């Protein structure tokens, strides 16, 4: 199967998922369970990433190279802007599907678990931000960096920042009624904000491990959502 087929299939899956979310807009035990599973499954991301890294046929430095390099569909140098080094990821299809399904899982969980948050405007706004984060991340799997670097980068930018206001709002709305989630959210917010700040310094301090920081930036959100889902699961 060629890469265009994979992209088309991802779009089809996304359309089916959105239709299903519309049909499940009224909360039930089943819909909540699907939402919980979606967020708990995020913890599998880095296991898959290790598999993809081990399959690369040229050296890959996870401390310095961005996660997107693992989804690049072509082998060689200058496969996209800013990549003047060798890239060859035979399992790029697996990585792009992982990007896509990770984003989709975040979106599904955001929609289906919304009723579990305290009823407040902040919960609704935070849910929208989490959904945008998922959509932003998922698109990066549909459009690899070497296929269209502009749209790949543009679609990924919201996913670098929207999680921060979402976390702040969630920590605020859960502080009294769900203190465990509130404090866990605060910890993850500090990690995310600190990591993003360090990424902004990378053009000045070139020795900063950008690849590692990118993984911490996204990983802190994955683990925030995974642990939050587990806490919800135990309460319900």
C-alpha cells in the first residue's frame, strides 16, 4: 500500500470516528468506557516509537531529531526543509498511523469524557482545547513532513500550546472537587510550560536536546490524560 492510500484511509477513519462521536453525544456507560480506554491507550505511544526507531536503517538520535523524522516517507538527505541529514524510516507508515491514532484517541476521549468534569464553562473551554490538541497531532500523521512541510508544521503548531490553557483551566475547575486530578494537572502543566520555554531557547542554545524536549512536551500531555483517565476509571 502506498502512502497516499494510508492518508486516504486515515481521513476515512477520522470521518467515521466523528460520525460515531455525533451519535454518542448523549453520555452512557459505554461511551464513557470508550473515552477512558482512548486516553489510557495513549501510554502505548512510546512503545511503538521504540519499535520504529529500532527499524531505522540510518542512525536516528532521539535526543536531537524531531519525532516527525520517523514519519518521513522517503529515504535520503534533504527530505524536507531543515533536514540536511540522512533519514530512512522503513516503518514510517506505522509511525504516521501512530501519530494519527494518538490524536484521534485524544479527541475521542475529550468528547466522551466531558460529562465527567465539574459542570462549568472552564470545563467546556478546556475540552475544546484538548480536542484541538488531538486534531493538531493527528493531522501530522496524515501529512508527513516530507509530503508537505508547510502544512505539516502549520497543523502541528496549535498542539504545542493549546494544552497549556486546557491544563490550567482543568486544574482550576477540579481543585476543590477532584484534588488528585488538580494536583496531577498542575505538575504536568509545570513540566509542559518549562519544556516549551526551553524549546524556544533552542535557536540560541543549540546544544539543547530538541528531540528529547519535544517528547517531554507531548509525553507530559499523554501521561496527564492517561493518569486522569485511570483516576476517573477508579471513581466510576
